[in-house]
């Protein structure tokens, strides 16, 4: 089934299930109030116990539909989480391989990773118990070894790998 149609179908089934539960809830609320105030709400055309039975069956069906949707969503969520883990691990692998190809020292690798993550020179210096000037100097060495002009190009280098060299689309 086409993804859009599948999504619309799922929204329709959930909406219908919600409405069924709403109607059943209204019936049971009326029934309880009638019992509480000792009002007879029986009709001549349908037996009261028949209405209750139909309502219980309708509630059961709605709950089964909602339960199945919840299970499907949990499965999709688990698959999505696993995909993110794989992608994250693959990106780290690509980054590590590139760092080795650039012959970065272990200290430079740490700093380069923090630069890619968006930390400022001051934040990196604080994390590494060093001076911001040292971090800036090491950053320059990293950019030189990577043959990039700065942090933006360094990050862009890996984003291009992540996107699989997709061509930019202009609107």
C-alpha cells in the first residue's frame, strides 16, 4: 500500500476507534446515571442487555485496533532507533578512518571530534584542561592536515559523506 494512503488509513481507523469508544463511554455513562437515579431507559425496539453487549463488542474491537496500532508504532520506533545507531556507528567509523588518513595525533583526533560536535575553543580547552590558544593552534594544524579552511569545511566534509554525495537541489 502506498505510504500516504497507508498513513491516511491508519488515521481513519484510529479516529473511528476513538469515536466508537466515545459513543460507548457516553452510553455507559448514561446507563450508570440512569441506575443511580433509578430511571428506566429501556426501549421497546431493542433489549437493554443487547445494547450493552453490542457496546462491549464495539469497545473490544476498538481496543484491539488501537492495540495493534501501538504495537506497529513500537516496532517502527525500534527499527528507527536501530537505524540511527547503525548510522551513528558508521559515521564514527568514517570519521575515525579519515582522522587516521590525515595522520592526526590522538590529541588532535579528540579536538577534531569536539570541533565537529560544535564545541567552542574555550569549551574544548575547559574539557581538556588546557588553554584556548593551545586548542586554536591544534585546530589550525587539524585544518591544515585535513586540507580545509576551518571548522565549517571540516564539518561539511563529513556531512557530505553522511548524505552520500547527494546533489543539492535548488528551488
